[in-house]
């Protein structure tokens, strides 16, 4: 590989770094040349699951220069991977929540597809800060909403596909926020055992249908 031109290496690494981060981490260990060539694409696709990975990934992002934090595709789950009957660790809960939210802020400028699995409370239905390049967003599980007053702004101008899965608590506020902050959404998916009886009425009212 060290005899291969960096432009070709980058193309190879770009296609390889789509497995949740394993290949990106491995490339950093091959050689100094491979590490340097892959440094701006090794975070292209990342999967983060559970407290330990959230805290570790947050520290990695903090130590990475902003121009190298080009996470295009991110899966992040605040839930632990545990066997049936086991309980996940409870220590550092607040710091984990803060790190979870900080990760979303750090990846916001570049992320294009985002899958969030979390019950962490937040002040908005969508995410708090703007994500100018986000095209597809999936929100799994319900979460406590903290009432707040936000100035209307188009925070997700490129968002086209929005998916709610695992919960059915959709109020008129949900769709009003989508209409204001993500006006170019073309597809909204609902995947749940039960959806609100007045779901269609809420959508029609928010979007003027």
C-alpha cells in the first residue's frame, strides 16, 4: 500500500470504511502512511453503542481536529448491549447523557444519515441544533420532552426522509416542528405497534393538506 498513490488509496479506503468504524480503526494501526492517508475518511461511517463506546468516541472526537470529524453516517444508541435478565451499568449516567448530546453537536456539520436510539430527554422533537447536510433521520424509542421556547428556524434544510419507530406519542407539536425546521421533508415513516388515532389529522393540519 505504501507504493500506491494516496489518491487511489483514498478511493479504496472510502469504499472500505462503511462498516461502523472497525475498518477505520484498523487502518490507523497499519502504518503511519496509511493512517495519514485515511485520517479524513476513517470516520465516514460509525456505529456507537452503549455507555463505554459513547464515552470513548466522545474523547476521540474531542482530540480530532474539526476538519477531520467527517462522520457522514452515524448510528448511536444509548442502550447497553446486555443479555436477557442483565442490567446495564448505571455509573456516570449524567456524563454519558452529556457526551451523547455533545457527539451529536460535533458531528452535526457533516452528517448525512443518522439513526438515534435513545430515551434521553431533550427540548425538541427533532435534534436541538442544526444539521445542514442531514438527509435521513431515524428516531427509535420515545423520550421525555422538556417544554421550551425556540425561535423558528430551518435547521434541517436537506432532510428528506424522517422515520419514527418504537413509539406512537405524536402530538400536533411534532408535525409543526417538522414543518418549520425541516420544510423539505418528502417522506415520513411510522413504525409502531400502535399509532395515534388522530395521526393523519395532525399531519394534515401541520402541512396544510
